[in-house]
C-alpha cells in the first residue's frame, strides 16, 4: 500500500509499505481522507517536533477510514463504519516508524471498549480512545476535522469558558480558528482574535467579534485600549517564545491563560508581572475522546462547518501530498484535505 513517509527532516515521500496486520481487537480500515495539521505535521516534517522522533516515519493523525474487516474480539465496530483517527503501524522489522500513520491507504482502529471490558491492561488501549464511530449523516471528508475540533473543545471546556465570557485567541491557524468557533459556541460574549489579516474573514465567519492584525503597528496597545476591562480567558494557539507576554497585560484579575501551540515548546517564556493582577496559568491538557459527542452535536446544529477549514471540493491525492504541504507553507489553505484511496 502507499503511505506518506518522512524519510528524514525536510524530505517527505510516498512509499510502498505492507498493509497492517489486524489483531483480535482491531478493525482493518480503508483510509478515505486525512487532514493536515500545520503544527504537528509541519514540525515533524522539518525536524522541529519538540519530542523524540525516529525517522523514517509515517505521517498523519487526522485521518478517517471505513471498516472492511474486524478481529474476532471486536464488538463495537462493524464493517462499513467510518472511524476517526485511524492509522497504520510501525514496521515490525524497524524499517519505518509511525507518528500516528494516518496518511496511508490502510490502517487499524482498536476496539478499546471491548479491551477494557475484557480486562486488558489500559496501556494496550488507552491510546486508541480517539477511534470513534462517525455517524452516517456526517461525510467522511468533513469528519477529518473531528480530531482538531475534539482536542480544542476539550481544552476549551477544561479552561472553563462559559456564556458571557470575554475570550482572546492568539493565532489563526487551524487550532486558533477552532478555539474561536468553540468560544462562540460555548456562549462567549466577546471573542477577540490576534492573527493574520488574510484569515480575518474566516475568523469572523466562525465567531470572532473583533480582530487585530499581528503584523500591524502598535496592536498590543490598541488591543489594551479597546478592551480596558481585559479578558477572562487568553489562549495562545501558536506558542512562540514570548508571544503570551504581549497579551498578558490584557488578562483580567482572576482570569485564565493557556499556551496550546508548540512552535517554541521548550522555549516558552512568560513574565507574570506583565499581568495587572493574579491569574491562573492553565495546564489542564485535553482528552479528545471526551468531546466526541459534543462536537457531533455542534456539527448537526450547523455550528461547526469543515468548509471553513478545508476545500472539500478539491482534495489532494495521496500521490501529491508534498504539493499539499507546499501549499500550506504558502498559506494557501488553513488545512489541506488529502484523499487517501
């Protein structure tokens, strides 16, 4: 089968690798579509991922697949089901590794519910809880957004965003725009964005009430002047060293700030004295499985639309995945959609 493999930092290619072998709790899936993640995928491709990486490695963690066969102990997946975050597995011989392995023609989903019920160790299934069934009314291409939306909604919920809140989001990439949309859906009264002027229109479509161009002169002072009462929540969706310091004067006393982006993960910097009072630095993490149904509900209500992130009519074929990432480097897309089979 074909798979997108980072051979070494800076070199992405399509390889022929073996189809994964299905275990008794696994469902074999034909992978249909995958979405790019500019943060994780980009850092992996360019050798900047903040955690250890063994190359060559199969890329992709936002892919969905259709079940074509199930193992003997599978009880929660059926042939024909569409499953989220499916990926292939590493080579038993060590010829290649996986960083979730979603950009491939076939992959595995694990019936973690059955494994838990049968008393299997959590270490064998806890990392597969993101394998969830997509309802048939949600198209598979749209469902590639579920990973991003579930992660960022879980993070937003854990921050405690509530109706009437004032929220500031730094960044207009796929995650930043997701935080904007979630804040609006959770009832925030003001959702203010600092980001790229080229993304202002889409930010406003998904719920931004106010927008500041991060390249504009004097935007930090303008932001403080426009919102003298400050913000209950500030989310840095980029994670550049020192970027949170620029907006920290805008956090309300008792407010909550968090860094979600990983651009300078090991070089984060924050000067708490820039804040006007006491605040909470949140490191609550996220669990995408916990928000699966909540995201589905928002989609059905028309409050999350994949078309704001993806060009659903013009996916890149797997054979041209390098073109997809080149387009992302040019900022031609928020995220790119890849057709896998």
